[in-house]
C-alpha cells in the first residue's frame, strides 16, 4: 500500500524531500513502501521533478494506480509515449504521459490534498525557485519535470518554468514548518557505484612532461605539475571521445554534476534526520521501462537507512 490514507498519524511521522533524477524516481515508490511497513505516517512531502510527480500522486491517493501502470511499461511503450517536440525548446513534450497522469489525479488541487505537498520548479527568467503550494497538482508536476532541453518548459503567469532540480535537487527547505518526528531526504544522484566521490580539481599542465631543463624550471616557478599519465612528448594529449557519446549524455552529465554540488551545500545547511541515496548510474534518466528494479532498489535502500536510524 503506497497511498496516503488521510487518517490520524500513528507511529512515527515523517516529512519527505524527494529528489529528481528521471526514471530513477521510481525508487521513491519503494521508499514509501518501506516507510509504510514500519508504521511511519508521511505528513508532508516536497518534491523536485520525478520527486514532485511521485509525491503528488501519493498525496492525492493515486500512487498505486500509477505504480501498476509503470510496471506494465516496456521499451517499446515508452518510445511510443515520447512526443517529439520539433522546432520547440525541448526534445519531447510528454503530452501522452501527462494526460494519463492527469486522469489519475482527477483534477486534484494541492490545497485539498490529504497531506501537505510542495512541488519545486525553476523560473529561468528570474533565476529563482518556484514553490507550488496551491492550484492543480498536474500543473505543478508538469512545471517541475521539465528537464532543460529534454522536456519542453512551460509558461505560467509570465514565468518560464523548468525542472526544479536546476536550483534545488532535493528540496529539504520546503519541509520547514511541517511538524514531523523525522525529516527524510531521498537523493537520486548519488555517487556512481564503484566510483569515487567528487573531489576538487588539481591544477595540472596541459602539456606532456618534456626533457628541457628550462621547461621543468618554469613549471616549478609557476607551481604547475606535469601529467603523470603521459609517457612521451609524441603521445597525444587529446583523446578520442567515447564511442556513442550523445549530446544528451553531455547535457545530462553536466546537469547532474552541478546538482550533486548544489545538493551537497544545501544538505549542509538543512540536514535531514535520515538520508537515502540512489547511485546515479543505477538507471538512465529516460529508462522508464525499469520500474520494477528501481522500486526494489528504493525499498532496499530505505530499509537499510531506516535500520541504521533505528526506525
């Protein structure tokens, strides 16, 4: 059961910050399942992008219906739902998907939901966050999931709105004032499995190490370090790009690197009581046919984090 009940809170009350990450957001469903199993009651939700979508459906009592639909998707069905947006500022519109979600939400209004809910979007005109706390849930979700250059943005009241993750990947601040025993965050852009975490870049010379004494002396004066992975002067410094690298891969990788850094600083200012992290390489952003495994991963991750917290 992954649907808000609207009953009086029992057990531990929880306020959830659900991050963005495309199809990795299915993991949020698994997190909600793990919380329900432990008699935790969600009293507040703040979501960015896919976190806004899952959170909105949960708060409206429609998440079970969405989960059943998502579990039925395969690659062919996902491709058929991608509406190309030719000549528009985004690759796809996702109108078919959004229409289905609107049907599930049945004109739900944020202020009438059974639990408190906030969806986060980014205003590109003013470089500010926009917090949706009133109005149609489906409109708030549509603004929050508009990944730049991938899903077309929307205009609302003169504001050009895109994915909330541009400025707030895991919106912990939006939970302020929500009376809960625990604040839980779910970050979908954690360190890749088997990869090291982000480190500051060290200054290195762009040229291979040569044998000229004056060059070595100059490097020493400037504090530059020669590359240690270059074998000879003749070796090329610039290598061939990885085979199959797409424009989307570069854009998405750049966005995720930026979001990881933003999340780190924001988390330091607004720490959660329980932090859950999904590796960024666990699923592609557009792999919406992988609901079963991502829901299971979210469940396992939540169970382990809650065990460590003694919940």
